[in-house]
């Protein structure tokens, strides 16, 4: 019967026009979309209006994710995986919130989520001219990058002085071409309110990650806090809940197949406007490198955590994030090959090149544009051995601690505006706080294996690294390096924060000394990156100009972690010949998957309530079961994690958390036939929160009785 | 549009009654199935009739597979993977039939497929009483097994004397209870006629193996040859094509969704009547062991074949068969867990136990039956370290050569009827021919790694193997053992065939010597196995009796490589929540999967013909594309490979070659919701053979113009 229902809805769906279109539209550009004709009853101004309260005021950026205010008291719903770092760092073997979940019975019991911040977009301003006036044609590419960076910082500083208490950030919309300054309310006291156990919030784990069908309850609740006077200050006991200008009303009736949905959020980064040569570099060099390195690292962490839950907890957050990128990269590799993305883009570029060459003046100006861009990626491919060197101070946490400390000390001797962004006065607190969190999770035996492997790989580059080989730590000295360093001790690391480079050198910590010796190598890599960026910025600026002339249309800028809207409908798809996937999964499906072993262990209470059909008011009217996850054809990427899924009346019907495997290549190319995003159905989130874990007070706070 | 079509047919299908039922029915037992009412226009007698020509005369056993005669001149269609061993052993790096395919333009060019035999079921007879009269209640379990084995051999010998030229074989239908003697025409000259390249016949390789959707052209053509006088003799140039009593007419129009289909073939082995404790042993001990060991072995072979196509060719057939079992075992493990098979069977046994205990007399007779069976598997689980010892002479090919030679020499000193079956006069030729084929594919460096690993594993059993540890080859002597042995030389191995044990001992070949030293250990394992078999035979005989009394119904016997029929219809399925798989794939789907790397390289000629829509007469009327594979809900297992898929008029519409991943647990439990088998659509086979590779003469021979 369910099959009949699914098929009938498919037939009905196919009679509908398809609403989705490519585009993570800047929130300021949605006026022309005519969403009214597509199922939305709100006007563009009701969604975003810098001068009045609007829907977008209810949406916030939570670190690299998105969240929604769902009550007048600053309650935020986002993903479990977005709160994961907080849940993990608050967990101990005796108080294991990852394993058991967390629930605060009242405000006093909500726990600070160290390192978490919340921002709300307040206004924006196109400042392209002011930014681009910083550069001259005489500059080298490195100088060009530095000039643009510095001008951006100046403009941010000036804006913050004009708007005390707000945070300013310049975003590059089109590389080398368009810049927009955003002003944010910036909240620094964020607390954990409710998290289901990982067996719900991460049900299916890495096996189901990036896959549809899905049965993951990937949601959690946080709360934003401010000082009694409303000021956005660091954690302080006297702080109280933040009152958002607007919150998103939760719709406990959820949504159904074919219904209009839109997502508002902060998608991180896409590469839709990049060349075929960039995609080839990704396909042949970077993605295979990432897959191989991350798989290996995850294996090491898994090995060392096998026997000891406390070691597993230390590694869990990092393993999760590496595994996420690893599998996404695999999906992208597969998609690039299967969907022949490079060939398609090459064909488009050949047409563009013909257009350019058809006009002598255009040919003079742009004739060599594509080949110059190609040359940059060609050089990167030839220098791929540098990837190992670049990755040392992230693969090895110890090297990351040492590098961040020393780099910070060097940069902090410069004028504020001259520094690398993480070390500027406005950012240094957060940089240090995150460093300390990482030190807390340091596990020397694993890290030692990883550093040894990285150095071995670097060594394999042979003659190419001859000039730096004396600067690398000797592989035979690593054991003693780990024996003698103090950088695994958070107190010691904290004591280094104010020190000058000379003072750090005087400590003679072997890990610091190793990085100090390598520091010139990294400074050269940084310069090379800035030079490359300067060159590509200029070339891509020209590319967008000539492409717009050719295609006679304006483009939607690539995602850049600024506020965007995307829309579509709840819709299944056919990922391959003879397979159709329908867009709503059920609790019954989750139960059918349950086994005795992770990641498919479902709490006994859920299985029991399912058997007893205790669905509360959250049963789907025709499926007669609680819907768990939904699938829709909007255009999303990383950073959309936690984005509200909003129905045609502006109400919240789910929380976005992933994409289908085929849609991992969304980052390179969107296509209605395979681009599908995945969200947790609000009915499942409410059922878990209220019916299963008894947090009825949160449902009441959201206005769900 | 295709989606609409698929969905409409689903809706139509759901209005149909479902025809499939569990059961690989013995061909003699199909009278009661009422297939006429289910879409078949033939009577049971037209399908099988020992006294007259019938459909079953057109079906044969090809080694462990099934085949169909498709012309009056002995042309056989079976799977590519069934002919794989022949194609591989005929391939060289310069004449690579695996890579390029093979096509004989005329009879003279058909090549002998060494080691291949064909048998056709002629008649059968229930001989249970004669077999069971060989045992007495005083016998030990080992004696019981030996008595039954010997009685079977006597009956086979007698039958062959009564029916000169035919082959007799006794099959156990219900363990310890029912035995049937089959008479076969036994053809020993089989030749390769046509094979597509592996890029078609094994398209998708191990990735797609056991998966639906599928786009594999897994078919090939062989031909049976006999002497001019019709006698079934070994290969000889004068031999000519065998004239089957009947051949199966090919239906170039194929079949469509929901159509009735039946399969006739030789399914190998199922375990539907075994206990939960057997399933637990499989789930906890044997299957995980197989998965781990085979994965490791495959990895070694892959490593050593990486750089050298000739080494890869040597290993390819064995890798393919290990990979097949490894993935099937993984599927079974997953299915056992997900479908909670053990718990279901335990519940059924608890009910049976209550039934037994409800009657005092029944309780006296059967009360301890289940616990006694459980005890046998419990002991096997406790002795799982023996698996490593048992597997030495199959994992290591050298040990397999040595063991077979020495075991043969020892057994050949006994009376023919006392020998282990492979060494009886009627089987020794084939045993030796297969041994020589294996020697031809010997690759010492890989084998050495494998033997070393096996010995290391055996060594890990520690104190448990103390009493045999002196008999094991020392790990440090292995290199010299491989240096000095002559068993990698086919001529040397052949020269050993007639030798006595003493003569083999006198050779002082280190590999032979190693096995000679271990031989008593293997003889003890053989005795233990016979004892266990005797005990289980007796217990399972009783179990079937009491279960039949409880359930008041007769059972279909487990598969045992005798001729069976299964029926159902072409039908999709929903393997999990929110996923529906439709039952016909297309050439377009195959092309969409094609990449530049194996196993998804499709010959350029196929891609081109697809682009040009050169489908000949083989296009599906509504899909407008050549159908590649079909899915149906019949009950099959290994051995059904190559079985004809027969439509309601008795015509051949496809060739069965696999099951869906969920259906790997068919061997333990059949279920209409997930048991699906996979066949190549005859239209794809004909299109590939005639349109792509131009073998129109074969199409003509099959009556397809």
C-alpha cells in the first residue's frame, strides 16, 4: 500500500511543474524569483528587509552551520552534528552526553558550549569599489592579495566603529570583482539545551552519511545568551536568554511530498564558476589525496580508540569531521567521473573561447584568459608533493599547536590590520579558545604515528625537498620529541599565549623548535598561496565579465558563507537506471535497520514506542508512522547544515543536515535530476524531544502543545 | 516518462496476485503446482516426463552451473561466469579471450574447454530404503556415514552397469531420510563457441556482483560433442555436435514486467531445514571467517597481479570465485542480522519443542533432539581454530597439489567402492584434469605468502595445536620449500599420477613431504567430519519427521544439485524504506555507468551503437532501448547460474546469473519481499552476439533471423 501511495504521488508530482532551480540566491536578490507563484505566501520583503523585522531575523549562523530561533527566548534548533563539538567536549566517560544525550530541565542547567558563537545578519552594503581601489596595475600578485586583504580589514574596522557592538565582515561575491560588507549581531555566550543520544542524532553514522534513504535524528537545541543590558558578551552567570527580533514558528504538522519548501542559511563554498582545469586538479590531485590521507588518519584514530572509550571520545569529533570530508570527496570523485563534469565544462569553455576569438578586441583582452588560469592549476598539479608539507600542521595536532602558537607570536608583533585574520584583536580570543579545546583532545601516541607518517611521505618527494630537508624533524627523533614536549598540556599552552617569538624560542620545547625551524618554509608557502590567489582573483574577475557578455545573463555568486535562500519542493529521484527513491522515510524504516551494533543501535525506548504505535500527534496522515527524514531538490552545500526547511507559510517543517551521495558534486555542478538535500522532519525532532525524552517544556516553549 | 511507466506497472502489478512461492521443486514433484492457472500454457508432463521427450531434455548441468540447449546441434547457452574457467585457461597475454572475447566462425574453430562436462537428467528412482538398510543401530556415527556412502556407490555402480554409457548419482533429498538415484547422459567433450569480452560478460565486476540494478551481459555459448556413433567420449577430433532430444526455443521478443517466468536448473545447496544453532554457527563463526580469509587472499593475488597481466590471468578465475563467495557471505551476514533470521528460527523451534513436550511419547523420542543438534554446532564453534588447519590445502595451492596427489595415492590402493569419491575410477580422470589446470595457474611467490600466513594463523591457536605442531612445516623453511618443490611443474605432477604412497615418499619433494607429515592430521579431521555427518544425518532425519507431524505438511527438500523448477514473475521490489527497484534495466543504464576504468569500461562499439540507436529488433516496445537484465521473484541459489528463464509458452527469454544482495540469504530463508534473482535479458544476449559482434550465424542456428 505504501508503494501505491509513493507511486501515486510520483505520478501526481510528474504532472506538477518542477520548481527547483540552481542558485543559492543572496538574500538581497530574491525579489525577482516570483516565489509567490511557486507556493510561497510571503513576499520577498517579509523574508528579508534590512529596515524591518523579517523572517531572516529568525535565522542565525552557528559557527560554520546555520540555526533557527524557534522561541522568543533565544532557543535555537540546529543539527546534532553542529553541536557535536560541544557535546563531545562536555562528555566524560562518567557523564557521556554523546552516548546518553543531554537535557537541561531549566535555564540554570543549560551548559556553556565553549568555542560556539552565533551571528545574525543585520545589514549589508556593496563596497566593491572601495575594495578594488586599493589595487594598482603595478602590483605583484602577492601585493594585490595583501592590499585587498588590508583594505577589507580597514573597512571592517571602520564599520565596527560606526556600529558599536556589531561585527563587520567583508565577503567576496565574485572573485576579484564584487565585495559586500555584512554587519552581524555577534553572540558569544551559547549554551547546550538538548541533544538526543548519538544513536539517534548520528544514527547510521558514516555508513549512512551522504546517503538517502536516511533515518538520522540530526537535531539539537542550543540557546543564545546576552548580558542583562542586551550586550553580546562572553559567558557570564548573570547573562540571560537573547530575545531575537523574530523567531520561526514550528509547524508540528510537517510537510508532504511535492510541497514547496525553501531553505535560508549560510552555505559555505561552491565552485560553480571555476574552470575545467580546476575540476581536473580536484579530480586528479586534491580529492584522491584527501581520500587517501583521511582514510589513513581515521584508521589510526579508530585503532587507538578501540580499547579505551576516553581515547575514542577525544578523537570522536575530529574523526567525524575527517570522515565527513573523506566520504564527500569520494562522492565528488565518483560524480565527476560518472557525470562527465570535466568534459561538459571543457565543451562550454571551448564555446566561450570561440566567442572570445570571434571579436579581435575581445580576443586581445581575453584570448589567453583560460590558458592562463589552466597554467595556475597545472603548476599546482606539478607541485602536488607540497600537499604533504602543507598538511603536517593539521594532520599532526602537536605541530598544529606549535605552529599556531609561534605564528600567533610572530603576527601579534605586527599592527593589527597587518596580521593574518585569526590573530587580529577581534579574533584572537576565539583562536586561542579553539586551540585550547584541541589541546584538551590531544592523544600523543596516535599523533606520533601520524607525524611519523607525514614526515615519511614528505621524504618520499626526494630531491624536490632537498632544500628543506635539513629543516624537517628527523624521523628517529620523533619519539623523544613527544616525550619532551609540554604542548600537550593546556595550562602550558595557555602560558605561551602572550609570549613573543623570542620568548617561545627560549623555552626550547622540541615541538616548538621543530616548527620554528620549518617556519620559513611555511611563510614561503603562504606567500605562494597569496600570489596564486592574486593571480586567480584577477583572472576569474575577467572570466565572469566575459562569460556574462557571452551568455547575456547575470550569475548567482558562488556560496561564501553569507546569507542565502534556495527553494524547491519535497521530491524523490532516480539516482540510476531502475532505482527510484521516494522522499519521506519513516520510523518503521529506522526500526527495520536497527541491529545490535553501532551505528545502527536504536534506543530501546524508541523501538518500544514504535511497536506500541505511540506516535503522539506526529504521525503522517497516510504513512501512519512518524516521518523521520525528508528529501528535496533545493540547492545547498556545507554550511547549510542546520538550515530551517520552511514551508509556503514561512513555518519551520524540518532541519536540513545533508545531501544525497550524488549531490556531493553540487559543489561543482548542480542538476535537478540528482541534486537532493536531506533534512530531519520536524515531526521526528518533536517526537524524540517530547514523547521519547520527555522534554515537553521545550515543545511548550516553541508553542507546540 | 520512464518513471511514469515504471510506476504504472507497479500499480498494475500490485493488483495482480503474487505468483511466486518458496520452493525449488524437484522436477518430479511439479504436478501439484497448478502452473496452468499462473500463466503457463504447458502441462507438467510437457515440462518433465521420463518416458517422453519433454522440456527438461533441453536443460543440462554444465559443471556446477546450468545450461540450455538452444539448437538441434548441441549449442548451449549458459553464463559467461560459468565458462570463465575455460575462457581464462585458454587466454594468454597475446590471445586474450577474457579481454577481447571469443568467437568461432565455424565448428572447426570451436575450442575444447578442458575440465568441462555436461550432464542431462534422464531418469530418477527413490532408493531410500535400499540406502537406509545399510545401517544398523549398533554403528558408530562414522561407521554410519561410511556405510551410507558405500551403499550409494554400490547402487550407482549397479545402475551404471544396467545403463551402459550413463552416469548414475545418488542424491540425498532429506538428510538421513530420503535418497534418489539419478541417471544422466554425461558428455565429456565440451567446446567454447562464443564469449563476449569480460567488459560485457563481467561488466560491473565485483562491485555490481550480487547487486541490482545490473547491466552485465553474463552469457556465453558452449557446444556439446559426442563420438560419431553418439557415444559420450573424451575430446577427439572426429567428434561431432551432440543432438539433444529437445532444445529450448529462444524468444527474441523477451519478456515484460509481471509476466510469468519459470527457471529449471541445478541449484546447489540450501539450508532451509537447518536449526537456529546452525545459523548461529554460520553467523558467528564460519561466515566471518570466510569473509576475512578470502578478502585477505584476494588482496594478495591482486597485489601480485598488479604489474603483470600474465600473473593476473593466472589468478583471475580463482579471485573471481573467492570474491563471489566473499561478497555472498557478507550479504548473508548482513541479512542474518537485519532480518533477524536466527531469532525467527529460534521462535519456531520453541513452538516445535512445546509440541514435542505436549505428548509424553513424542517427548521420549524427540525431546532432546534440538539440544543434541545444538551441541554439534556448539562443539564446532569451540573448535573453530581447526578452520585454519582445514583451509591450508585450499588456500595454498601447493599444499592442495601435494594433498591431492598423496591422498589419491593412498585412496587408490583401496577397493574402488571404498575410496573417497574423487578418486574412484569413474571420477579420477576429471580429478586429475582439474588438478593439472590448477597447476598451470600456480604462482609461487603469491602462494608462499599465503601458506606463510596460514601457518602463522594455525600457530596462533597455541596450546590447542600442541600435539600437531611438530607436523607443521616450519615458517622459516617455507622459502626453501618453494625453491625446491617440483609440484609447480605440470609435467612433474602428471608423472606422479600413477605412483603409490611409498613411491611419492621416495621422491622427497619438500611439499609432498610436508603433506605426508600432516596427513594423519587430515585423516583425523576427515573421520571427525564423517562422525559429525553421521550424527547430524540421523538427527535431521528425525527433525524433518517431527516437523512434518507438527506442521502437517510436506516439505520441499533443500537444494542438492539435482534438477529443480521454480516459478514466479518479473517483478521489482523495495529493499528498504523509501527505495523501489524496478525489474528491467536498459542499455542506456549500462552506458550511463561507463567510465574509463574497470570494471565499468564498456566497449566503444556498444556505446556507439547505443548513441546511434542501432538496436536491431531487440528494442523494448515502451522503454525504446535494449533491455539488459531482468529481475524476478523465483527461488534460486548457486548452481542456478545459467538456468534458462522460460516464459509461459516454454520459450527462453533470458539466462539466470545472480541474486540481489538481500537475496543472498535465500540459502537460509526465502521471502517474497526480498528474494529476487537476476538474469540477462535474451534481447541483450542476442544483440551483443549478432549486432555488436556479428555472430549472425549463431542467431540463425537458434532460429532467430
